[in-house]
C-alpha cells in the first residue's frame, strides 16, 4: 500500500511540474506581424495605421499581461491570445513619429515570465488639405484638412521667399494657422511637408466679387464690395481704367470711393497679391441703359420706351428734385410713398397714395426661350426713412393684370435689427424664379403657393409694376414706406 501511495505522489509531482513548465511558455519572442485575414496569412509587415487590427506571431505569450504600441497600452481579450498568437487592435491614440519624434517605434509584449519587443512603425495616412481661407488682414492663411502632423515646412508659390513666416497646428491636426510670406503669388500650390507625405492645394485661391452695394453709383459715393479672398488688394479699377485705392479692406469686404471721370460702362476689377477679380455685373450701366434688358431709367416721366413709365399713382422726382430728396442719384427717379395707414392684411393698397408704378412694355431679353433661372431683376433703391413695416410687391403684367407673376420685397424682415435703413442708394437683386403665379394683386395676404416661371415665354410680354402692400397681421402706420426707385433692369446672373 505504501508503494502505491508513493507512486501516485511521484505521478502527481511529475504532472504538476509538467503543467507548471507548460504554463511558463518559455521566454516570449515576437517573430512577425500579419493581418487577420486568412487569405493573407503569409503577408507580414513592419508598419501599420493606429486603429488597425493585427496578429502578433511568436512564442511564449502564455501569461500575457500587457501589449504596448509606442508605449501606449492596447486593450486585448485573453480569448484571442494564445502562446503563439495575439490578436489585438492598435490603439487609435497611439503616438507616431509625426506626433512625437521620440517614440520608440516598437511593439512590447509583457508576460508573467518576460518581455518581448519588436521594431514596428506606426504611420498616419498621407496629409490632405481640403480648403484654405484668410484672416481679415490677408497675412494669415488657415489651412484645413486631415493628418497635418509632423510638419517640417510650408511653402507658397511666392518668389524666392516661399516659406511660411511661422505656423501653429491645432491638437487634432486638422487646421494650420500659417503666416504668408510677402510678395505676389504665382499660380501654383501651397504645400505642407509632413512626416508621412506632402499635401498641396491650389494657390492662390481666386478673389471673387460677389456683390457691389450700388452698381450705379455716381462720383464721390462710397460703395462696398463683398466677396472672398480680398488679400492685398492695391487697386479697384473702374470703367475707363480709372484706378482707386480702397479706403477700408478686409478679407471679405472693402469700401472705395467712386472716382470722377467715368464716361463708359464696364465691370469693376480688383488687383492684388492673389491676382485679379471682376464684378459679376456692369458698373454704371445707367450711362447707356441698353435694350433689351433695361426696363426703365425714369429719365422722362411719360416716355413710352425704357426711359419712362406709365405712372398711375406712383410718384416722380426730376433730377433736381431727386438731388435734394434722394442725393447721389443718377438722374430722375420714381417714388413710392405710403402716405396713408394700411389695415392688417390689406393686400396691395395703392389708391390714394403714390403707391403704384407701372412700367412700359419693353423687351426683357433677346431670346424669350431662355430659362429665367439664370436671370434677375435689379434696381436701385433709396430708403428715405427707416423701413420696418409693409412691403412692395413687384408684379409682372399689363394694365389691371399685374398679378401674372409676383415677388415680395420686404428687406426689413431679414435685417438683423428688423429695420432696413441703408445709407444712400443700394442695388436690389430679385432672382426671377422668386416670381410666382397667382392673383397676388387681388389677395389680401402674400402666398407662396404659386409656381415659379421657367422660361421668359411664361411671362406676358409686358412691363413690371411696383405696388405698396400689406400682408401683416397688424396695421401698417402711414409713411412706413418712403422709397425712391431707379434703373430697373433684367440681367443675367445676380
């Protein structure tokens, strides 16, 4: 009996020793790294992106305690760790050479009986620039994109001094704030040199003039140009090649005083370090008022062409009268004055007030088959008193049929202060698709249920009416609308 007991003790000891030896797994060693895809089991690599799922192959991984990538601990599931393989996701937050040049570039596996290391690089996708923009001074550029990390330099296509004057990068490596070197840029690209590649973007971006506050401004008037990338603009070129230095300038807006001596019609042009820009519409077109396109300049009150208008209750100011009441005018103009109160939801109530202008029937475009989507109605307006109630319905049609197509103009409703009170004359733009069908003139409230016109053939070949109206739930006091209108025209674009 004693011999049997001794034999069993020996067997148990051998088994225990064997199990203990097996659990140790030997000294850990990393042989290689591969993808988790079975079809690519023979594909080994020494670099990967943070966030990648990989297989670490080797031996002695039993008793696994930790896995590090560039000293960043990875979460692992023991179910997916054997003595020879560890399936693990590289931490998305693991550092790379781009974010920290001193990282060890290695995998470290820690077990209960040893540590194994393996040279392995974490890389980022190539940097990408998605857009650029400027600060108000035009000396700083904001470079937006992804993986803008590990920057060695930033260059601009500007002469010999092409390197940025200094830069900072945000913590997510999605935006660079860089100083622009002095000089005039040539057309090429801005380039950002990063650890894992070079990102480029067309440079300089175009300067764009999107609007001019008064497209028919006279000499001495201050006008505002709005757009993008107004960087280093040194001249505003007026018709006839007359150059003027802007008085105030930031990246999206500038002001300039209209010079004397303009005798022809042309676009406004900008010249600056980013190149040139051209205004979308002609400047001082009132000088020629060509037909088709110009509906009225109001120069001759009862003329039957595009210099006059039919009238009815609309008011009229001669050139000398307008110079006093509506200064910096381009000649005579029409007047809309809501001299009497309007009740709630009164609709168009022009009787008894100089509140309706009926223009002559003149050609709008050379080809009436054109789509109206590419055209706009424009005119200049002078607001003689702050405007915060009531509106103007701009209606297409002939005598007593002004309601064929109608657009609503109430600029105070979108003004930040709820009051529209510009300084001097300003240009109004109403895209033609905003004109909709429906008997708007006879309605007591504005409705957008009508359909927009599609081609010029859908408009009657007639004039345009401007009608003071009220579609508000409360009464509109007398004199709430007191405006002058001039230079009514149809243009291509906005």
